[in-house]
């Protein structure tokens, strides 16, 4: 089947499956593997210390795959024009990168610069309010991460399901579902609820190409998403402040370490089996109008 969504059309990838950012590691191998398998790999810029290291990573990915990939710029606070990311953005343009993702607060000018360079600008948020702001700033799409997700948590996060029920109505650009998604059923459900792609971090952390240490990968296999301690850790109901968690409720379906390509193939296979069981006969499954 050919998969068509507003995000696959925008990004030029085969499947609506995006790699979530994770700071602290060089994720260039994983980015290349995901794009090569038909998903959309996203390099996390904040790992790279200096322009040369960043440019080398982009060139390495381009040697590993001819398919498109994006760059995540995670910015803690405000980004001023002297921030090194402005130079990284220029390098990305020179290297032919067509899509950037911002995860930050005040990124109006940075996003506008990406638009001037002819790039797609996706803004990544944890609460709907910031998603609406991202649309008003001029972003082309919004990644909205639900309570189930990992990384830096916002105490006001809502669940992925509730986000999806409301996102289409409240966000006037395509939205990408994020938070606890790890399989083909989750992907298909998100698309049916109006998302135009899914964004996975934890599930891709547990792949062969992922750069995290093996004992962390083992934790992803061992963690039980029904364990009250795990639920509390990820949902952090009692915290009033943003807090970082090393994985998400996606851990429930991670039973072994696969290659990123195998994971994508498995997800797409599961979703296609469901569609065929429902009697969908078309060669192209088109979610652009949903
Ligand atoms: C270990 C870890 C580190 C993360 N670091 C970042 C980051 O640097 N920038 C960012 O935008 N998101 C970061 N995230 C959030 C993920 O990209 C993603 O939005 C979130 O984990 C939801 O996806 P998941 O449930 O598939 O993990 C991180 C998540 C994890 C688990």
C-alpha cells in the first residue's frame, strides 16, 4: 500500500512515522536508518558541539541515505540571533535539509528564518495552548506530545487521546501525534483521529541503531507500563514543575531490540493488516482529508 497524508506529502517520506528527538547522543545512524526505511529521521542538533561536527553529521547521513530527513532544534529558553543554532540552520540549508523541528518557547524569528530558507517548519509542544501559539507564529505543522510521552514533561500535559480528539478542531495546520505510540495499531488509531503522522522516541530508542547504552535499552524491554511506579514516574501527577523522564509509556510493547527498519516494517504491516481486514482494497490509503 502507498501511504498518503499531509505530512508524508510535506516531508517526502513513504510512511507517516517520525523519529522523536533525544538530546545527549549522536542519533545520526538512527536518523539515516529511519529515513532509508521510509520513515522520517530527525537529527537532534543540540548534541553537536560546533559547526563542523554538525555539518559532518549531516554529510554522514546524506552518505547513508538519499531520502529526506529533518533536524530538531531544542532550545531551553529564548533563542537570540547570536545563538549557534542560527549558523546550524544556515548549514542545514546549504546541505539541502528541507525540514526543521523547533522545541522551544520563543522561536518566531528562528522559524521565520527557516521559512525564508524555503524549509518546512514543524513546532513541537506538550500542551495544546503552545500548539495554538505555534500555529500563530507560522509553523507548518505541530507535534503534540501527550502525557504518555517521555523527555521533558509539562505538568499540564493532557493525554494523547484527548489531544487527538481536539487537535483537528483547535490547530489549523496538520498535527502529528506523539506520546506512547509504538506499534501499527497506535499509528492507525492516531491517523483515524486526524493526526497526519506519528512521532516516536522511546520505541526508536530500543532499536539496534539507537546510540543509547545497552543497559538503558534493556530497561525499555523490562519496564512494565502497568507498574504503578512506572505510571507515576512518567505521568508525574504530583509534580508542579517540568521534569525529565528517560522513557514513555510506549515501553509496554517493546519486547526485543529490532533494527529501526524492522520496527517500521512491523508497524506498517500491522496497520495494513487491520485495513485489509476492514475490507480496504485500495493501493493508496489517503488520510489527507481525515
Ligand atoms: C530520553 C529522551 C530524551 C528526549 N529529549 C528530547 C529533546 O532533546 N528534544 C525534544 O524535543 N524532545 C525530546 N524528547 C521527547 C521525545 O522526542 C518525544 O516527544 C516524547 O518522548 C514522546 O514520544 P515517545 O512516547 O515515543 O517517547 C526526549 C524523550 C526521551 C525519552
